[in-house]
């Protein structure tokens, strides 16, 4: 009897240990993890029929240790990009010593599941390695560091990455060129040089410029769209190898572009004969507890407007979520609140926003 009690106690304690190691910061008691059954209608199956890209940013930790995460990812999306694994800091933590482990895992996952792989991001002012930030570099040294980084990374994945975010967020909130390490040290021509180096390293990869706008992309925020238009039009005029523009959508419920406003912006950019993708979408709620049914509907209707505007402009070839489940989102770590910004809840249950997106893709006439 005593031995049975000790055995049961041991069993109980090891179960607790497993729970402590495996359980993320959410309560799993409601969890209903399910694989996506074959033949089930998913965003991916709907988008494939329309030759439309539906994508999600991937976080390496969950990809490696949460099976439900990888199953839902492979079932629902036909293109992925790494949330952080291809940033400068991750790829070149020490000067000229590259670490491709994390990035390779994501590229392999994309290949195994027949998904398109989008690289994010070669040139940004954040996500930089400490050695780079700490250095006092001459212009020539910075040019060499940037060229070497871009060409080493792009050639490694030549043929396996269909598109790259080459330069990310070069414009400031006031639409001027950001004062950051590359523009300060090299001058505004760092942008053009980056595209030329990337193109040399993989002439077939599609090269994108990706921009954020906290004010939204509605008609009312024309200034940032104007600046973006001028920036990319100028690059095109000078025959810089630029193929596409990404518009980031990190939004709040009370700060989202309208369907009309966004469509106008997309049409305008499309005049430049570039493809466009809506990138990094998440729509957060300012709350600490469970979202109300009204908030969930409001969120669904914003997602619907965004994807509808993209689906209605032929040059808009893809739509991205910045993650896909509320279980793992940068919003919780950055804003100190969950925000529930994505289309699956923390238990991988599709939210009203998921249904809205699915219906929009299904009904699209493209
Ligand atoms: O979601 C990303 C977060 O985990 C990183 O700490 C942060 C800094 O590297 O970058 C976040 O992703 C950003 C993306 O790469 C570029 N556009 C804005 C995104 C949210 O900040």
C-alpha cells in the first residue's frame, strides 16, 4: 500500500513537472488541439484555388515544440515568413560568423509542406547584432558589412526563398527618411545598394520594400502613402530591381483603414507596376480579459475589409498575418496585454475573424 502511494505520488509529481515545462503562460484546461484533417476546407485550400498568397509569420519556439502550432500552420497557409529568425542579430550574432540553424528550420518546414518561403528582413534598424550597434564604423566598413550580410544570406537560400523583404521601414512616422544606422553611416543610397546586392545574389527572387504606418492606410493618412509612393517610384525610375511593396497592418480596433481608403492606396501603388502584399496584419483589442462578442465581430469586420481591398486589386497578390494564434503574439510581450489580435484564439479555435477571411477568399472573383 505504502509503495502504491509513493508510486502515485511520483506519477503526480512528474505530471506536474511536465506541465511546468510544456505549458506556456496560458491556461490549457480548455485546450482542444486538433490537427487539420485532410480535405477540410482551410484558408490555404481556398486561397490555392484563387492563386492567392495567404501567409503567416512563424515563431521558431512554437514551431519546434508545439505540434498543434505546426499542424495548423501547414494546414491553413500557403506562404510563411520568419518573425525573427532571419533578422541580422539572429543570422550574424558575431561579425562574419553566421548562424543559420533557426532560419534553416523554417525554410525546411516550408519546403516539406510545399509552402512558399518569404525572407524577412535583410535591412532594418532594429534586430541588429550588438557588435554592429557598438562599433564606430567608417562609411566603407558599413557598406562592406551590409553587402556581405545581404549577399551571404541571399545566396545561401538562392532558389528556396521566392521573395525577400530587402529594406524594412525606411520611412519615419513623419514620412521623412529615418535617421538610422544605415542612412546615417552610408547615406540614403543604402536602399538602392541593398536591392542591387540582393539581386546579384539571387536574380530570380522577388524583392520587396516593406513599410509600416501606425496611423493606418486610410484616405485620411495620405501623407505616408505619398512618401511611400515617391520612394518606390524613384527606385523604379532608376531601374533598381524592386518587384513589390508590403504594407504592414499592426492595428487597433479603433484605428484601422477603411476598405475604400486602403483600396485607393493599393490602386495607386499598383500603377507603378509592382505587386503588393498586405503584410504583418494583427488587430489588437485594448483589454485584459476575454474579448466581448461585439469586439470579436468588430475585429472580424476589420479583417474582412483589409483582405477584401487586397482581393479587389489584381496586383495585390497576398495577405499575411503576424502570427496566427493569440497563444503566441508579439503584442503580449510588447504591450503587456494579450490584445487577442489574431484569427485563432489561444486554444487554436477559429475566431469570427477567421470565418470572415475565409468567406472573403471564397467569394473573391479572381
Ligand atoms: O514580432 C517581432 C518581435 O518579436 C521582435 O522582438 C521585434 C524586434 O525584432 O520585431 C517584431 O516584428 C516586427 C517586424 O519584424 C517588422 N515590423 C514590425 C513588427 C512588430 O514590431
